């Protein structure tokens, strides 16, 4: 099993996860052409793409879903409510619904879905299970719940939101209502909150951590990585740590 975060941030998100020459894309906020360019740059084969799963209907996660699904004949997987909310953006695609919290068997990977707190109709985190490896994808989360902590145990790799540095957000140029939205229960995790959650989720089997959905206005990779490193240093552990970017895909990470 391997994965590559093709893009991460408020201008577009997409994560490629592949097992045995079959791949699923989680979200697509990129144009079909940009997905093709980024996938090819990392040696990913677009013919391996079999399905596209959606976390929630915000445009940075779905604006490229329709064109890509139609071009590659992909089934789009999400909850009924999210599909309804996303329909005007996505247009006609082949859809498969599931209930939030359901396990979705793709045949090559299993997607366990976890309801999260974010200001969308039915937002989800995904826990993606291969033969023996487990990848957690957790971004766009306002508040860390008991369910999240319980559901994201025992991961091999984790893509975790480190959205903003709280001081940069509060002192930055966002209008007051947007600052409140970002830091609220329906918003995004700060570096501090992400680091605390990383400390809770860490176990010796967690080999790789990728920080995601970093704000370009209210965060820097250096600050996010420093916050994550501090908690890992406190635990005395050294999983591979990096930050995903908006404009460049990550390397391909083999689990
Ligand atoms: Zn987002
Ligand atoms: Zn969102």
C-alpha cells in the first residue's frame, strides 16, 4: 500500500492511495489536468484509479470530482447528504452511497468512515485499510471528539490537519467572523490542537506522519513541523514527519 498527497490546503485537496495496482482518490479539488500532471510527476498510473471518495462538500474537496470521475469512469463514494450537497458542483456521475461510520469495501482497500465535527452537512475522516497497513486521513476537523480518538488508533500512517498557528490567525488579516469560523468547532485544527492529537494517537506502529491542510495565510510549514516535532520529542519517538503542500505533491510514501 502506498499513498501520495497530490495537494493539501484551502485551494484544493486530493490524496491518492493505492494497493496492488488499484487506487482510490480521496477528494478532488484539482482540475483533471492538474491531477494528471501531478500523478505523472510522481510516477502514478492514472489507469489504476478505480474510485473517488469524498470527505465533505466544500469546494476545495470537490470542485474537480465531476470532470475526473467522468474522464476516468470512476464511481464516486460518499454519504447521501454529502452527495446531495455536492450535486450542483459535481454534476452527473456514477454514485455509491454509504452511511457515515460505515466500512466501505472497495475490493482492494477498505474505507472506514468516521463522522467528524466541521461545518459541512456530513463530514468524514477516512481510515484506509490494506492487507496489514492502515492510513488515517483527518483534515477539516473543528473539534477532536472521543470518536475520532478511538477510531484513529493503530494507524501505520497519518495525514493530520495542522491548519493554523493561532497567533498568526488572531493577528492576521482575516475578518473577525472568519477567524471565529476557522478556530470554532466547525472549523480547522490549530498546530497546537493537531500536535496534542498527534500525541494522543501516537503508538509504536505509527511510522509516518504528514501534516496537512496548512493555511497559506495563517501558518508556515516551519511552524507546523516545529509543533509536531515538539510533541514527538517529548515522547522520545521518531516517525517520519513531513508537511504536505498546496502547490506540489508529496513524494509517494510506501507503508
Ligand atoms: Zn478543506
Ligand atoms: Zn472543509
